[in-house]
C-alpha cells in the first residue's frame, strides 16, 4: 500500500512533479501579465504622445527627418569592390 501511495500514477512523486509544473505555469502567467501591462502602457503612450510615435517610426522603420542624412554602411568591407585600395 505504501508503494502505491508513493509510486503510482496518482502518488506522491507525481504530485510533486505536478506541483512544480503548476508553480512554473503560475510564474509564466505572472510574467505574461506584466508583459501585457507594459505593452498596454506603451500603446497608451503611442496613442497620446505624437513625439513618442515619431521616435518609434524613426527608430524602427528607419525614417529620417528632412534635415537628416542616412548613411548605409556595408557590414563586411570585403564585399566592397576596391575596399582598402588607394
């Protein structure tokens, strides 16, 4: 009988594993709720602050202002023809 309480499909060891998994899932839910709250805060900021929206577009989409210049540099100078040659 003791063997069944510890090692069966509904025994203590399975209970411990399920308790650990339950705690992991609760931690993940907490993390996801915090992430959702942060995203909601960012959405409100973007809706109410045109400067924040402009900064996001500028940073993420690569838009430049009228008084700016965009320089596109190659990642690998070996691919440039004549790189390093006078």
